[in-house]
C-alpha cells in the first residue's frame, strides 16, 4: 500500500522545488547573456591590429527583488475541492467529499494534523486523559459557540452537545454506516458532568478510540438543526470556520466565512 503519511509534505516540497527551478532558470539566462558579452570582447581583442579599441560590454548586476512577507488576503473566493456530494450529513454518509465539507463547517474534539502524522486538539483543551484503561476524559474550551444562524443563533456549545452528537452517531439509524461502528460495542456511556467535561466509559480497552475521535466523521453537529430539519442531508450547522450557504447539486456547495468563529488565530 502506498505510504500517504507525508502526502501533503511531499506536495509542498514539490512546489518549493518548482519555485527553485524557476529561479535557477532565471539565473542561467543571466549567465548566458554575460557569457555572450565576454565572447564578443575576446573577438574584438583578437581582430584589432592597432585599431581603436572597441568598448567592452560590462555586466551590470540587477538588484534582486526582496520577497515580500506573506500577507493574509481576506475575502474573495476559494475553490476548495472537486467532486460530487451525495449528502451533507457527516454521520450518515461515507463519501470523502462529505467529510471534506464537514471539517470546514464543524469542529471535532480532536483531529488529525494536515499530514496525518499526529493527533491534535480541536475543541478539546488537551488530548484525552485516561485515569484507567476504561475511561477517556476530555475538557472542551469554554468559549465555543454555534454559528449565529437559525436555529442555534450563536448559543454556547457545551459538553452536553458533544454527548448528544456522538450518541447520534451511534444510533440504529446510523448503524448501516461505518461511523456508528467506531464506538458501538466499545463505548458503554458518554457523560457530561458539567459544561466543559466529556467522559467516555468503555466496555473494554479500546486501542482505536483516539483515531475514531479524530476522524472527520466524528464532528459535532447541532441538535436543534437536526430536530428542525429531521436530518442534515441538505442542511448544516456547526461551530466551524465556515457557514453553509447553499448546495447546488452536482454543481457546487457554497460556504461563507464565520465572522464569529471562536478560534481567533
């Protein structure tokens, strides 16, 4: 099987390589011009028998442009991905395009790094604590809010929302999709003793738990939106950096920046 662990790093290095190649080509052209000037000078010296000396070409160095610091450009449009979407509901769909969409609209407790080499925090303040082999405890940030659209209207997101969302992922209705089996048979219960604490009680030691919590399918969806629409096949409401705008089937899914996104960096 092809190793994908450094896929994004490889692509980045390739772009850097192409950039360097362009600079090298530019340098080679400059050297070629200077070389032509030297050849002409040698010919003039050889052919000149007491005649007036011909002016020699002088290589003039051109100042190299100083690269500008990276500037964040805000606004505009970004074509993020290509491919059809079958459903917008991350708990009830298995296509990668749905997962890509979901990670821009929703947050998860933890997530994979862009190069998929490590697990990082997202909503959680730190990676899970394990006081024993059958317990996973996470604390979420206390400033997380749902997107400021109906029906959540920007309210605070709590540990109870996390509990409800992951239990939804484990329901019989979701059972026909593989995401339900991330936790079915392994998680005995999910508790939210306060607004920022989520505790998973396991039925057995479970090595994949961290990977499944970090899966792009285990994003936290909004309960009010599910209750309003019945499911999230054609709707989405999360706490992520982009707000769902519209879905033109087989054409595009449009999102807009979340002006009140709780992560300020």
